[in-house]
C-alpha cells in the first residue's frame, strides 16, 4: 500500500460521523496527578489495570474512533492477556501514540515553553508502528500572560510541530497537530481569540513550509474561552461563535477534522461547547472531540482504585462518549445528564 493510501485509510477510520477521539496518553507525571486526586498510587500495574478497564468498555467503538496512548500502554496487556493496542483494534478503535517528550523553558523567551522530542523520532515511529500505532500526537503549549506568548515562542513551536508532522507523514503515520493555548490566567475570551489566531496562523504557515499534506492531519486546538480566573464566564454560544470565527480565519478547508481538547473545562462544558458549534451553519471541517479529562474525569471518580467499580467506571466513560457523540450532531441536551446511562 502506498503511504498516501495508508494515511488516507487512517483518516477515514478516525473521521467518522458521531465519533471522536479519547486522549488516554497522560505522561507519568500527569497520570500520577490524576490518580493522586482519587487516592490511587501511580504504579505500573495500577496504570495498566485502569487503562485495560477503560479500553474494554463494552461498545466504546460506537462513539470513539481513535485512542491516544502513552508509550508504556502500547506494550501492556489487558486482564485477558490481549495487547492493549490490539484490544482497541478489536473494539473498532484506531490506536495512536503520544510522541512528544514534554516541554522545556524556551531560552530567550521568559515564561514561554517549547516542546521537545524530535531527536530519534523516525526510529521511534518505526517501533510504535510495529506495536500497532497508526497515528501520533504532539502537543505544544502557549501561556497567556501580559508578555507571553512571545513571537519567538509562536514561531519556534510552530516549527517543531510542523517538523513532527512531516516526519510522521513520511512514515505513514497520521499526525495530530495540537497547539494548546492554555486556559490558566485572568485574560478575556477576546485575548484568547487573538492569541489563538496568531498561533494557529503560524502553525499552518509552518505546515505549508514543511510540505505537510493537510488532508492527512487532524488539528487538536483549544476552544476560545476566557481564562479560568477571568471575572466573566462565557456562554456555550459565545464560545462556539468565537471559536469557529478564529478557525475559519486560520484553518484551510483541506483539513478533514478539528478534534478539540478539553483543556480544563468541565465534562459538561466541553460537551455543551462542542454541541453549540455543531448547531452553527455547516463548516468546511468536521468539528469533534479529542478529550482527555472531559471524558475520563467521571470514570476516575467512579473507579477510585477499586476494581469492584469496573462496571460503573466503564458506564461513566461510555456515557460521556455518548453525550459527545450527540454533540457531534448538535443534538446534546443538558437534560440528558440526569438520565441514567
Ligand atoms: C491526556 O493528556 C495528554 C498528555 O498530557 P501530558 O503530556 O501533560 O501528560 C494531553 O496532551 C491531552 O491529550 C490534551 O491536553 C487534551 O486533554 P484534555 O484533558 O485537555 O482534554
């Protein structure tokens, strides 16, 4: 099969009506934080048991087309001895892999960070592909303060994101391109929109320079929301209108799908915002989800480290996946939250 056909097959499997992506690629420090919040120790066995449990959720493939895994998970087995990427495939879910190696302070740009992980990426991708991964993810972060993100951070991060995407495509791996303008701070929705517009514009400029085929990427951006500490909250309709406005200005129609991150929004907010976007007039790209916290938080709360809670954990995850599946069509209603799953 040609690389083009391989990439297209993966895009076709990932971009499906009523479905989105589950981000289960928390790095070791992040999963430790999530487990600590429910009093669970982050041992390799606990991480395996939790991830095996959520990936075994009956019917998950009805609303989830792909799952992003952490490197460790690619090599782990389910309770029944099935390799976890194979378990995903059995559920009709495409396994993917987070390939960035986290972030560092960006020299010369106080307060800004840059994501690392390009060294040896080609070789790593070969191994991940043998383990079943068909797509990858790389996340850049941008902090909004009075002085950040600097132009240097915007340009330097775009450059590494585009290099990563080009390397993935050359290996037949679909890249998810994730520029995340963080929600932390007291900035307004307008400031988030201005920064995001500059960031996304630079990302697509760099993707063009690196000859990345836009039909064969997925974009995973933040929504336009006010900072967590901002005095005013915005309605789902305001978020939807501003988000779509910025995306229409910056994302070419060739991109097949925009899969939002939840970025610290509550599960309900993330679903409502996506729903409101899909109630606007049709857009050139699919608008869907690639949520981590907004899909998993209720499941973690249900689990609390007790495998006796497996059924309620799976049902909590399935419920959020189903609600977000409805939001893909603009057919979610907050009243659904009080229905039993
Ligand atoms: C699941 O977390 C992913 C990995 O994050 P770290 O490198 O910080 O451990 C993260 O990239 C995630 O995929 C995105 O932030 C989206 O997740 P949320 O929770 O924001 O929807």
